[in-house]
């Protein structure tokens, strides 16, 4: 790897950018336990792929039964589920290029 092929954005910067993106994008859902799960640099694409895991409230869809029992629905909606997102960060500019499920 030569100096020309090294990313200008280092791994710590890429992780920070990815975590900030998750916090901003999911701010209304109040994500909890935001953690780095995996990070890797894709040389050919000059891109960091940063996997961030976090907990967010599980959304229980309304059903005929749950609609008749608001207390039960409230209890079920207080549960959290773990989600993993891969945030693609440009290795030169630090721009978020995309995000996908893992």
C-alpha cells in the first residue's frame, strides 16, 4: 500500500462519523447501547465499511387483539431489539455514502 492508496480518513474518524450518522438518523427512536461491531477498509472502493450495533424500541404492529388491549401493547412496545447497520464512509472525504442492514 502506497501513500497514494492510504485513506485520508483514519479508522477512528470513520467510526466516529458512522456512529454520529446512526445517532442522527435514528434520533427520534432514541437508540441505546450504540457499539462498534466491525470495521474494514475496502481498498478498491476507497471506503470504510463500519458496522454499528444498537438497540431500539421494537414496534409491535396493531392487531385486532392488541388494539383491544392498550395496556398489553404499551408493554410490548417497551421492548428493545438489537439492530446492525453497515455505514459506508468515503475514505477520502468522510462522507456517508450509504447504509445497509447486516
